[in-house]
C-alpha cells in the first residue's frame, strides 16, 4: 500500500497561553475530575481515565445522556 507523501504540511508555532487556552482548560477540568472522583491515579491506567473523561465531555457538550448512549452502543450490531 502506497501513501501520498507529497501533500504533507508541517506547521510550527510558538507556545502561547492564549493559543492553547482551550487545551489548558480541558486539562485542568480532567485533572479536577480525576482527583475528585478517584483521589488521584497512577500512570498505569491514566490514559483509560482520560479517555473516559473525553467521552463524557463529548457527550455532555452535545447534550446526549451518557447512560442512554452506552445502552444504545451495547445493543448496536457489530460491523466487521
């Protein structure tokens, strides 16, 4: 399989707090949620909990109930 590498664009920029403010806010919210819910975590499972936090944030930003969405996913036929 051959990939198209002729259209690769690399963008570099300096770190500025205003440019990355949404990411910093998200990281602060994730840290607060992890500390309040689990009273801290080790690095072994941190990525799984960050994935869960992102999943919850995405659904809540779209006003989708989490439990109803999980039930829907459980009963959705798998596509292989």
